C-alpha cells in the first residue's frame, strides 16, 4: 500500500464562510463553505481516493479490500469494517448551534451507530472569538429543559476566548458550540449524530426554524460542571507534542523545520496527517510519498513501518492515530 490522499467533501451550512478556500489556496465555486471533510467514512459522504492506483475507490472499499493492512489489527477488531475517524476543517462565519453528541452506548441503541467524541485545534480566531464547552454551573435535566424553553440556556454555559493553537477535548455528552469567527481542525469518531439544543431562533434557507432535539439531548448530556476544559500543552519546536489521548484517537502537534522519521507500524494503526501551515514531503519506508501543504490531509496505512517528514522549509502538522488499550 501507499500514502493516500482524498478528494475534499465540502459542506455549506447556513453558518459557513469563505476561509476554507483561501486556507487551502483553492477557488471554490460555492457561496460559502462551513466544513471540508478531509477523510470520511460517514454513509453518504465516503471519501474518494485522489492519487495512485486506488484513485476513484472510496474509503469503505479500501477497508473492505485491505482490512488491517490499512487500519491495523486492533482497530479492525474493535471497529470492524468502519474506518473509525472523521477529520475536517470548520469555518464558523456565524455561531454554530449549541449541541451535544451521544456516547457509544446511546448511539448504538438509538441509531445503530458509534457515538461522537471529538477534539478541536484552533487554527485562527478573530478578536474576541471563542467557543462554548461545558456548563458554568451544575444543573439538572429538568432545569435544562426549562432553560431551552425560555431561551436562557446560554446563561449557564462556559464561554472560552480562543487564540491559534488552543486545543479542546470534547468527550461525548459535553454540551458545546463553535463561536463566530473561529476556524478549526476537528478530529472525531466516525459519526454524524448531533443533537441540536439551541439555535439562536435562526431560520434555515427555506425560512423555517431548524429542528431542535431537546428530549433526545436530555439523556445524552453530562450535567456536571468541570474546570480547566481547555487542554494545556507546551509547544516545542521539532518535537511531537501530544494534545489529546483518548480511546478513540491520539493526536500530536508536529512543528518541524528539520527532517524527522516518525514510526507507524509500531502503533498498529493508520496515521493521519493534517497540514496546518507550511509544506513537506512525507515518504514511506516502502518508497511511496506525497507532498502535503497547508489545508491538505493524507492517510498512511498501518502496514507502513515508518515515514520521513521533510519540511520545505517548515511545516506544522496534526498527527492522529488510534492507540491500542
């Protein structure tokens, strides 16, 4: 197998903007874009290979064909034939709805699907911009329902001002939203299940209020109040800095201006690289290689032993894989 790149999948929600095209240095024939799905195994939005002999195949076909050679043995045992991660860029030109995602158990019962735990890496943020994550005080399910009904749910949410490089881990059950003016990279479980809690009384493109999922969210929310919801990590040049480590993904920040070798097969997992800034050549020990630049993403199959990252002249990457428990 070889290092894979995929065609972008663009989403145009009502809150989308114009930053994704400029970030990727692409002219997009769309009025606004809220999300670019870089690698997706969500039904109806399967990523298509853009390079090499497997060009034109979708990611489900790749997993069916290559199995643990692509994803790793322990990943295949747990996730079966589903590629386990969805990675994307998100441009919030306006506030996203207040929302929550179910855990694996609830998602399996209700939707026969995986739950949704995710993380955000802030690429850019306008002055004063921020995100909502968690409650500012502990509330009850009954108070939650009442506050949604009387439009006061925002009063009990934690707002966090953000700057480039900030990281937030969002386990399933945590109420959250991306605020206006924030541009992020998101790594999450392969799931598109979202319970919309509050949407600022907005109307959609058809002039109708968007649906809320008050009762479904009620059983999915973690009502506790937590401190220090921002992930704290110390940036280090030319060293992998772990940002998030959870059962669903491990993500590190790589900021390099020197050539470095990164292990792959030792983790028994595929490796995903998302480029935040700069460019580099990524070369596998089997000789396959790709050039990657800001706004691009590639997938390194689990069977590859290691990759060499050659910055040109520097590069900032997010590296994600699924660790074995």
